[in-house]
C-alpha cells in the first residue's frame, strides 16, 4: 500500500515536472503572445477606467479603480482556466495524441489537473506583473489574506467550469466558439468592472449561475466595506461561496467523466 502511494506520488511529480517544462518552453517560444496578453490587460484596464471615470463625472476614486483592477484580473485569470482545459483536449485531438494520452498510466483527469495547475502558475505570474504595473496608476492598497483566499476559492469554481468544457470537448470536439462566448459574456455577468448588487434578484441568479460573480462581489465588499473573513463567515457568505465553488468542481468533474466514457464507448478519442 505504501509502495503504491509512493509510486502514484512519483508519477504525479513526474507529470508535474514534464508539464511545467512543456508549458514554460512553449511560453518562451511564443513570447510575443505573453507580451500581447500583458499589453491587452493594461490597455483594457486603462480604457475601462477612462470610460467609468467619464460616466461618473470624474468621481472615480482610488478605491473604485482598485475594485476594477481586482475584477478585471480575476476575470482574465479565470478565463485562462476555462479556456485552457478544453483547448488542451482539442490540441491533443488535432495532433492525434489524445488516445495515447488516455492510455498513459496517469489518468487523463490527473494530467489535465496538473496541466491546469502549471498553467495557473504561469498566468498568475503574468497577473502579478500586470497588477504591479497597474498600481502605478493608482495608490497601492494592502492586499490581505481575506482577498487572497476569496480569489482562490473563486478560482476553484472557474476550474470546475474548465473541466465541464473539457468534457464537452471530448464529445463535440470543436467548442472553441462556445467557450469564447461564455468567456466574453462573463465579463458583464460577473461584475468584473461594475458591481451588480443593485440588480436585486437578477444578481442572485447570476451569482449562482457563474463561478466568479459571487466571489468578485465578496472581494469588493472586503476592499470597499472593510469586511473580514470572520464577518463573512458569520453571515454565511463565505460558507456559501465555498459550497458554490465545490458544486462547480463536482459538476465539472462529472461532465468530464461522462464525456470521457462517451468518447471511449463511441471510439472517437482518436478521431477529430
């Protein structure tokens, strides 16, 4: 039993090292894409701040700009999660290596999980760099443990949606247009730029439908209203967010398992 556990841990470490090496070599060979992502992030943030400042009559203060930055970077990182996992399935299918990947000693779900973790590290580095640059335009504010924890809990829900899309990619192969549509709509439906709390019951529906809406709203409360994890726990909001993200992870893994079984039964793992 101990030997089996050690073998599994060794396999996971081997997969992680291999995926990290592959990812960062790919990023280095496509350095222009990373720079383009960074420039796009900065320019879009500046454009949104200018627009919101104009709408508010020039009253968009430092706190408001910081809230926009939090929502924008959260959406960007989560979007990379949700698009990377199904894109990995599509890429493997296009190159004809998906079936071989499924026959490897490490389950496909584990390979994608590790690949997503490595991708998250890469995207986080770019996000931190973008955040450091963006704070040049606003007064730096302290980012406490409450904000960081809420961010990662929200990312768990986005990760679950990524597995949901990956399961659909196993069955339908080409779903890039669908994932891009959901990704684009989420910038408006998650309150990335402007809080949606004033929408009442509409906000309640949106925060249950999408993995980021609730988390971004709570991060806004932490920054704008000074709430702490203790107060959020006492109000039940933190427990609700954790359960919400857990449901997204569970549903995502269930859809992925269904897609994997369906593709194997139909014999379409090697077909694109």
